[in-house]
């Protein structure tokens, strides 16, 4: 999946605890570009149901289904766990963390212009504070109504929709990835290799091994952000359950030394986990798509 898609999901994560459900930097959570007609129809039904409900409550809501980009051949290969494709990516971008500062035009991040395509953003900017509050309350009710009608879910609000989806991802990963005996074995071998190279490995679950490097450098990035923002110093560090990111301001020149270290770590990680990623990546990508499709996301 593209890094542009990864950022789109990251923006959704900021509204819910969805960040914890993503895959590795090279396998970002995102609806499958090749979704079936039935899945596409469900997304449109979900949006149309929300729009009908909002209209009944006196508000304008434009049914909006986010466009998806077809994956490139390299992205498709990385999602399949192809070693050469992953090697090509990591040799330049590492885990995809500090690269957003060095290559802001190639990987969406600081310095990128991200257009807001959802027409409902413009609708909301035209509302007064009181109207906007009423709008959000109506939307919460309508998401619950549409969720029941189209998805068969008992939802309380818009953010509850994302929370439900995050929990579904978490359950599926626990069962199908962390509960897979072969992946557990391969993750253990990867951890042993990484420890032999001097890397700290605190969690042997397959999902933790897959995100270990990305998480480590994301925390390094966030630590720089906290130092740059006095009010954030001493703030909470990132964990699997608290994905707080303080994005620093770095020029490409300032970020390059950090990226160089990240690339070295990413290549060591790939060499240790060559067999692991070949088995893990396709299962993780399929699971991600399946749960997203279930929630019309």
C-alpha cells in the first residue's frame, strides 16, 4: 500500500484508537483498491444511509466514499512479502519514519500538501459553533442508524464506529497472526537473530516483531518533537496502546543522519526476518483488507 494511503489512515487514527490496528510501514491499513462490487456497494449504502438520516435532521451531508489508488507493482510485491521489493524500499526509506522528512514529496508527511477531498469538511466550515455542535450530535446518531441498517452493528457514535473497527482488527490479529504457530516460530527466530545483532526485543508476538523497528524509530522521532515543544517535554512515550506522536520539524539535512541509522536497522531487521515477512506480510495484508471491508472503510 502507498505511503499516501498510510497517511490517510493516520489522519483517521487521530480521531480514534485506530492507529494500533495498522500493519507495518510497508503494509499500511487501507481498503483494498480491488474491492469487490459488493464491498463497494456496501460503502455507498453506508454513506447514503448517513446522508438520508442527516437530511431528516435538517443537515447537509454529502455521501462520500474515499477513492482508492491501485497499488503499484512494488507495493503489491511488498504486501506479498517479496524480499527484493522490501529490500528496495528499505534501502532508501528504512521503516518509512524519518523518510517523510527527507523525501516529503515522495512520502506524504511534513511538507506535503494534503488536499481534503471530503466535501463534508467544507460543509462544516460554514457552520457556527452551535450549529457545528448540533451537526456532530446528529452525525453520531446517524452513524449509529446507518451502522445498524447497513453493517448490522450496534454503534453509539461516529468515534464508536472507529473503535469497533479497531477492536475487530485487534481480535483478528490476535487470533490469526499471533495465534499462528508457524508465525510464532518464525517471529522467535527473527527475535533471536536481532538480539544477536544487538537490538532490543521485548515482545515476541508476530505482530510486535513486525512493528518493532517502526515503533522504535517513531518513538525516536516523537522524542525529538517533544524536545522541540517545551510544553510536551516529559510527555507520555508511545506504546502499543498509546500511539501519541509529536511530529518534529526537521529539514531533510537534519533528518538524514536519523534516516541513515533507520535504514541500517531496517536492513538488519529484514535480513533477520526474511522468512518471517514472507509468511507474515500476505496474511496481515489480507486480514487488514477483510476487516476494513467488513466495516465499509
